[in-house]
C-alpha cells in the first residue's frame, strides 16, 4: 500500500521580510503621530494671544483657560 508522508514543519512564507518592514514602518508612523499630537496639545495649552478689537488701544488678552470647552 502507498505510504503518505506528512510533515509538521512550517514552511517559511517568502514575503515575511516585507511584512516585518511594513510593521516597523507602521510603528514608526504611529510614534510620530503620537509625538506630534502631544506637541500640538502642549503648544495649544501654553499659547497666549492678544486680540485687537476695533482699535489697537482696545485689546483682549486671550488664553485657553478663558474658554470653558477647553477646561
């Protein structure tokens, strides 16, 4: 009778290096997005502006704490 040989070894996928490269690139892009988001939030939290109304003598000093939606 014919004998069937079954192998339990996994055959490596030929494009596994490309998947690893994409995963590393994805991780780097996510770190960049997190860093830029934290930087923008810190900049917005520390930002102050002077807004002129009608004339340069009547000015309003605006801070983010003046707006209740940002508190």
